C-alpha cells in the first residue's frame, strides 16, 4: 500500500470514523466536540484532530478546496485506516426557499470532468454515498427538527462560475445545491471501498447576491451539525 505524502500522520493516528471539511477553521471548531483531542496533522494546511466522543474514536480532517485536493485527502485517510468518511461542508442553495443555515443531505453528486475523469477514465459515473449512512444522517436531522433538503448536489471545479444563471440551470435539472467536493468524496469512496456520506450547510443562496457565510458566522450551526454527525456515526457499523 502506498504511503501518504500530504498527511504526515501515522497509522493509529487516524480513526476509522472520519468527518472532513474544506475549511481548516471549521475543523478546529469541530475538534472541540472531542475529548482528549490532539492534532495529528497540520502539514500543507490539512489540519486533522483525533479524539473521542461517545466512547468512540473520531478524526476531523480538512480536505481543502475542490476535487484534486479532496481526492488526495480521502485517498490518504483511507491509507491510514479510515473506513467511514462524512463530508460536513457548506454549499450554495439553488432553490428560492433556501436560507442560510438550512441543511442539504446529498443522495448523489453530479460533475463535469475534472478529477474524476482520471479515476473513471472519462466514463461518467453516478457518484453516490452509502445508503445506510445517509439514512442515519437524515433520521438524526429529522429528530432534531432542522430545516433540510434531501437530493442530488452538483460538484463544480469553478467557484466563480456559480452565478444565478448556472444555479437556475442546475435547479431545473433537479439539483438542490452546488458545492465543490461531494462527487470526488463519493467517487473515491466507491473505488476504495470507503463508506461515505455528505451533509451540507447552506452558506448562501446563489439566486440572490449576498456574501457567503464563513466559518465564524456559521460556528453555532457547525457545532450543532457536528454533534448530529457524531451521533449518527456512533450508530454506524464499520
């Protein structure tokens, strides 16, 4: 098995249950939910913390922005022993009813070329999460009574191409939100035998011109969703 080149963690540093986010600040926030939390990587900005919650070990790790970065981190987490990986990230909503702080649980992720073309040899695949893991997340969200949407998301490689026109086009195709990493997380997970899922916090509505909420603005929501994800993963079989 190849050795990780970007995560300078050792075997045993990474838990079998991992939650990944794109923003290192969000990973630091989430690490506060763990007991006996310790940093196991900071090289290249891919900060990662491992600790305990509900008598189980978890790792929170940063996967950076976009498909190439996410693919590297998912691959290396798998090398280091991860078996379940949930992306807890943000997205841009594409439905008029969506508000900042709403949740989106992805049931599949569309994409156009990019990183996954190298994995699937330009044969477009439907990238999907693990069904059982996704259902655990949905059940936990419903139990908490949080406003949420369930459905496909679209993973783009071009952040500044996500204008209102693009958002309207994707909404007409049935997508609930636009983000940048779900397709890669799901696709690499499918190929490597890793159970994956994704829950996203709406950081802005792409149909309206408004700033995207950052990690600080979403800190309360991130903590709440983090607890929900940990509770769901505690129930997940490996």
